[in-house]
């Protein structure tokens, strides 16, 4: 069991004891968690009164979702705290107070080995994630690396770094992001079409990378479950396969491909578009939204493959989906042509 930083709550650093990915106990006082793991030989005992139990947040069991402070005479004031109830490869369950949110950042189509890869944009992307005030979940959406092949034109001769160097670059950035956040935000990883080129050699780059980065769930398509205040949200992850010069046609193909799939949020990459949108479903007693996101890229277009093929130029970008305490979703877009991001 290890003690790790588990984010800021009400402006205060929170620490947690982690055992096999599960939170055993949390506290603002790191020393109390150390005493929990290694109890003092001669513990100091004192009488605990009803009043001290109310005043001292750490006398309240950490399994409680709500903590309180105040005095018996002045009444009790409720203080809501963010809490991770369960965190496994299958489900993330959290309690979100009224004024807090959870943020989903899908990261994909970086193509780190490509000559068009923009390192500064990826640094900005990860900086936004690291500074996010919400609890963060990150999904890897495929094509993190530029896996070239001699079967695909002359792409193998244009590759700037080999796959080993690309992995080294990405792992360094991931470890730095984990350090800045104080916890591991990566929940799942799907393979892209570039990653799949290595399957011809019976090598799964997605599996290897996921195991190295402590990502428990990886595959071709993935469903993930996030439960917020008792409301279950299903997230569908897939790298994607369509591209088109017209945005409404890209959206239409996305909706058609997922029309018979059951999820609240669908995330795809591949076409390098940065776009969030939703559809509203109605019927006899049925009213709900399905949310979608094209997850962006870190590629410039000038003098590259897309430019040569006369594909439409899509500026670098990424998206964020916020989840509210009532389970509602709100999509945000970050477009490199609209943001003052260059140093």
C-alpha cells in the first residue's frame, strides 16, 4: 500500500492510501495516514467527546460521503467533499459536491514521429490538463505514434523518430503529467490504424504502452463506466475510420456508426477534427441526449501528407467533456487558431 496525492479539495491537498488501485483511506494529514500504515507502538489515547467529533474532520469515517464541521451550540454546517468511491478498470465511481465537476480529456492522433508533429501544442495540451481544477480522466484514442510502413508510400522514410524514441518522448510527458496532478488520470487506451501496422509482426503496441503506463484497460473498442452521484454514464471509445472534407458529413457518419450502440458519450479520432456535438432523442416517455466528440490532433498540415493529398486543413486542437454533479455533460473545444498558446 502506498500514500499518494489525490488532488485538491476546497483548496487543500488531499492524500490517499492506494492498494491495487483502490483507495483504502484518505486524509488531509499525511502523517495520520502514515500512522495508519505503521501504528505507533504506544498510541496516545484521549477522551473523545461529541463536540470534538464534530469539530475534527479526521474523526469522521472516510467511508462517509459527507463531512461536517461546526459546534453543537451553533448548529452544524455541511461541507461537501469530492470523494472517489471506487476506481477499477471497469468503473470509476465518484461523489461530486454541488460546485465541482469531473473532466474527461481524450488524447489521440499525436503522431509523435511525424515531421508535422507539433511538440509545443502537445505541451500546451498537457499543461491545460495539469492545471484543470476538476478531477481528471484521460483516455488515449490511438495514433499516439507515427508507426510508418514501407507499404504506405514513402512514409517510413519521412518518420522523424523510430517507435522506441517516440515511446520515450511520450512516457516522459505522461510521467510529468502524473506528477503534476498527483495521481494517475489514465483509464483506457484504444489502438489506432497506425498502431495496428505492428500487428503484422504479432506485436501490440497498444498493450505494451498501456502496461508501461499502468493503464488497465486497452483494446480495439472500449466501453468505460463513470458513476457520478449514483448516475451511470457509459463512454464508448473507438479510434474511428471515416474522414471527409465536410464537417456535417463527418458528424453524420459518426452518428450512423454509433446508432445501434448504447452509450451516453462517444469519442473518436482519426480524422483529426476537433468537435463536440450532441443529438436529442425523444419518444413516448423518452427524452435524453447522446454526446459526441472528435478528439483533435497535434499535427501541422503545411508540407505534409494531408497537404499533398489536398485534404482540408484542420487546425490542431483537443476537447474536454465536463461532467456535472447531476450527471450532465458539457463539451469544450480548444482550437489552436483561436487560442494564444505559443510561447
